[in-house]
């Protein structure tokens, strides 16, 4: 079973990201579940959502304490919440930032994990016109993990939103996917 924990703030689409990730996995014939964990339910408050993906039925229903991957939608949480708690050795870290891991004081993580950064908020502003990084991060996650395809991410976004909103988010996801693939090739 592959387990993903998504950290962000209320209003950034954290819960929607987990839901779309599970839809993308389902579209690829996998079993998936997504669920949130809320503290204070207000815009700007820390929010965590979870997604599990497996080839067989998923029966477990508790929060993910030892994720295989972390998606961090808001880098201001890096020094406020222990976002890295329980991350499995060799796991994936995807952070929404244009800064380097060295600039963030996280250079050791690059050596121990499959850690990448993508400016998802900038891509969302460019394509969606709003600072909602979730779709862009899902595109980048598809490139980083190869667990799901960009096409499945696009289908999940279209299922969730439809119309112009979906098209804009698909464009942001595609741009993040390409940015991560370009960085990997460099």
C-alpha cells in the first residue's frame, strides 16, 4: 500500500488534492481512499489530508502516521508543524516552493529522500488566476512518483471541476509535470 500525507492550510485545496489523487488512482484500476483531518476549520489553519493507494481493497481507516510520500502545499508549515514525522526511508517529499532545499535549510532531505520542489502557487496564479496549488502539485507528484499518470490527474481534475476551471487546473498540473520532468533531466 502506498500512503500519501498532504499538508497545507485551509483554503489551499488540501482535501480536494487528496480526493483528486484517489480519483486518479481509481481511474488507473487501483483501490484508493482519501480523507481529511481537521483541527480548527478556518481559512489559513493547518490542514492535513490523506490518500492511500493499493492494488487490493483498503480496509484500514486510521490517519497515516508513516507515509511513503509527503506533499507540502504551504512551505510556511515547515517550521511550524512536524510535517516530516514518520516519513518512510527513501520516501518522496514534494514541496510547493520556488526556493531550493538548501535555502530552506533542508539539504539533508535531498540525500535521504526523493525530494523535489515545484513553484505550484506561481503556476496556479499563471494558469488558474488564484493561489490554489493543489492541481499543480498533483501534476508534479505524477512526475516525481510515477505512481499515477498525468492523464489520470487531468481526468480527476475534469471530474471534480469541469469547464474552464478544470481546463485551467489541468494546464497548471501539466506545467508542474513538465517543470519536474525538466528538472529531472537537467
